[in-house]
C-alpha cells in the first residue's frame, strides 16, 4: 500500500533543464531559418522581374530573324511591346537597341537583369547586378 502512494504522488512535469534545452533548440533554428526565409522571399520576388522580360525576349528574337536592325529595336517600336507598368516587384523594364534591362524594386532586392542578344536573337547573354548577387544565372 505504501508503494502505491509514492507512485501516485510523483510529479510528471518538465524539468527546468528540459525546458532550457527546448528553448535553446528553438532559438538556434530561428537564427538559421529567418535569414534563409528572407533570401527565398527576395528570390521569389525577383523571379517576377526575370519573367517579365520573357515576352520582350521573344519579340526581339522574332524581329531580328525577320531582318530588323538591332538598333531599331526599342520599347514600343517594330513589334516590341510597350514598357509594362511598375509593380510591387518590377520597378522598370526598357528595351534599347535590342538590349532588355529590367530593374527590381527594393522589395525584390533592387537588382538589375540585363539580356543582350546576338545578331540573330538565338543566344542571349545575361548580365547585371543580379548575376553577382546570385539572383539570376549567367
């Protein structure tokens, strides 16, 4: 009978050490996760800047294959679409002499994405501040 009373009165809560270990683990995970999350968010936002350039890339390639001079390829001329309106992630997009320059907003990192075509529009060179930042592929 006495042994049964000891078992019934035993506390089954967490010890202070166990709670401190859990809090420490949560703190470490948070310190690692927050910067990674911010980087992923910025990459996702900058993806809009890159994707916005796609129709312009196609229009320039078609114009070059049809024989238009690259110096005549600018935003709103010779089949190149007009510049898009700014968005939460896209600050601006321009085409001058066949070169596409997209700029992200501060929320998207403020990087530039520049596409330069070859003479036929079949090969493109990527440059801009996004390359050094690792936000777009070279």
